[in-house]
């Protein structure tokens, strides 16, 4: 067998990881839009659902929109209130590779947690290239400290894609949040998150992100220490790109060894654009996991 030939599995060896050859096209490995049929239809659909939800919540007097947490033009958040006294706070951080998307497309995902008497906040943040990923991390930290003062009780975090990175970044020992905020942070669900940023340095999108190798290392939760007491669920879709499924399992695996409570889950047939849908359903398993009810 030559050095370049991979061994074939046989009865004496049980495959555990069969990644095979190195990734030939790193851009394709992280290009969700190209991998999902009719990908362009999703954002308009989300925006319509979110707009209708906001209208209903405003009419009921249960929405506060575009609240500032800083002085930047995108440093604001929307806060939705349950019908009674909140049990706590759920935060949802949107994705878009730190360079796209806006909270106005995701409002409807608050419905599931609201039905279980949690207040729900969705923060906006400055996008690359107008800022850097480390600065976005700091913005989310400022937001969490701000919103923690608005709602009492435990804080449950959820984030999708780049938002999944940002919420797990808040669980690290060096997270830019106050100790009191950290102590209140309960269950965190990262959905299709990117937890090792080093591969992105080699992508074309890095022309916008401008991540340096040192920044990618310093901002990768999979390379950092979790705080004691972390309760983390990592979720990805079974129909996602292989890199997102790998990154999902990676963080749960690494942090388990660092004494965090972690679980890695996959939802069959879900892909990167529909994996969050069940957050809008009060009876969904995802909402039960996020709110600590199941």
C-alpha cells in the first residue's frame, strides 16, 4: 500500500470517522445556498411570517421594537413579552455568516418560547466588513448584559449558523459578559453553528470577514474553555452540508472532555434553512429542549 492510499475497513476495524480525502473545495463545503433547492425563496418567506407576527404582537401590546443597546446603527434589538410574568428570557441570535441577514426576518421564531411564558429578545449586530468577528462577539456581550437587566430569571440562548457561534462564544471563560449574566445563563442551543472558524480563513467569504488566523483561533469556541456549569445542546440537520454536521458534533465532543454538559443532535431530513422552523411551534421538541421543558 502506498502512502497515499487509505486503508479499507475490514472485520478487525470498525470505522469511527471516514472523512476520507481532504476538502477539495472549501467554498462549496460552506455554501449552504448552493446546496438547498430554491434557496432564494426562503428569506422572503421568513420576512413575511416575521412581519405578520410582529403586527400581531404590536396589536396586543406585547412587542418593543428597535430598542438600542449601543450607539451603532445596528446595535438594537426587538423584545417580545409573554401574556403574564415571564419565567425567564430566551435570546435568539440570527446567522448570515456575520455579514448578512437581519432580525426582521426571524421574529416569528419567538412564538414557541412565548407560549411557554418566556420573554424573547432578538439582537441585531454590526455586519462585516464594517466590523470584525471579534467586535461582533463584544457587541453580543454588551447586548446580553443590557437585556439581562430588562428581564429577570434564567437566560436561555439560541443561535443559528453564525448566531450559533455567537451564543456558544458567550459560554466561554473569556466571554465579554458580566459575571451576573453568566451565572443566569441556563440551557443554550446552537443550531447549525460554526465553532471552529479556522477553515473559513481559506474561503472567498473571508474577503468580507477579514478573519486573520489568530482571530479565527481566538474566536473559535471549540478551541476555548467553557465556563463551569455549561449546559449545551448542539443541533444540526441530517440533510446539512457535511462540514456543518462535523462542526455540530465537534463542539459537543470537545467540551464534554472539558467537563461541560453537552449533547449533539441531528434532525433527519432538515437542512440549513429549515432547521429553525420548529422554534415557532410551542409543541415542538426543539422548543421543549430550548426552554428546559424536555
